[in-house]
C-alpha cells in the first residue's frame, strides 16, 4: 500500500516536472531565437568589420605607395627644375653666341675678300710657276665667295688653305711640264721650282736651259755648263734620284 502511494507521488512529480520543462522551453524559445538572431547578426557584423578592416588595410597600403611615388616625383621635379634652369641658361648663351656670330660673319666677309685680293696681287708679283693652277685656285675662291649655300666657316677655311698652299711653295722643290717660248718658238719644257728661289726650265731634248729673272720679269738663257746640274735637280724633284748636293744659279730673288 505504501509502495503504490509512493509510486503515484513519483509519477505525479515526474509529470509535474515534464510540464514545468515544457512550459520553460515554451517560455525560453523566444529568448533562444533572439539569441540565435543576435549571434547571426553579430557574425554578419563581424564579416562586415573584417571586410572593412581589409579594405582599410589595402587603402592604407595604397596611401603609403602613393606617398612614396609623391616623394619620388618631388625629387624628380626638383631635378627637372635644375635641368630646365641650366637649359635656359644655355639657350641664353647660345643666343648671345648667335648674335656674336652674326657680327663676326658681317666682319669676316670683307676680311676674306681683302685676303683674296692680297693673294691675287701676291701671285701676280711672284715667280710665275704653275700659273694655271694658281689662277684657277683664285678664280675658285672668288666664285665661292658669291655662293649663298656655303657657310662662312667653309669659305674662310678655303681661303686659309689657299694661303697655306702658297706658303708651302716656299719650302718645297717641284718639277712639272709646261709650254714656254724659247727663241721665238713655243716648246714643251721641264720646269724646276726650288722654293721661291729658282724657277728654271730645261727643254725636253736637254740642250737649252733658262732661269727666271725677277728684275727683268722674263726668262734668260743659262750656259750649257749648268744643264747637267739642272737635269739632276729635275730627277731629284721627280723622286727619280735621292736628294744630293746641287750647284745651281740663283736669279729669282
């Protein structure tokens, strides 16, 4: 009898406990649902925060990169400013030089014309060797001065070159062939030029020789005794013989 009553009490207690649990679960369900929603919302918020943090980190890195580029560009711009300043100074110097060149060019043209005239007068008064060659050189210089397509520097170079050639004539020995009036007859002869000291001719048959007389401004005959030395000098000038001592008359001075 006691056992039956006890069992009933336990059963009633169990039923009461189950009822209370069900009631508690029913009452806690909204709370649990709310907590779950809060957790889901928190996860979404955390995801957004992580994305924002990643974005901020990327932007910070971009900011640092841009700052480095700005620093590099600043240094580069300063260097460019120096280069531009130097170029402007160089341009100014070039402009000054151009102005000076224009002045010099205006002055050098009359100078070259005077030099050519002086050279022409010198050749006319000089010993008359290589007359065609020297006349052609002077004519070429005069023609050159009239050309607009040739720079003044080139013209001046050519004038100086002509002067240098004339200077070189005074310290060289040369033999060349030409025509000359010998005893009233035009004959081909070998000319011998020894600097500006002597201008001698020898007929091709080796029988007649003459020397330029500056005072008389013509050729005068030389004794036959000079012919062997003259012939030897001509061969030396033509590099057919080695240089050697010569005995020649002097009349050109």
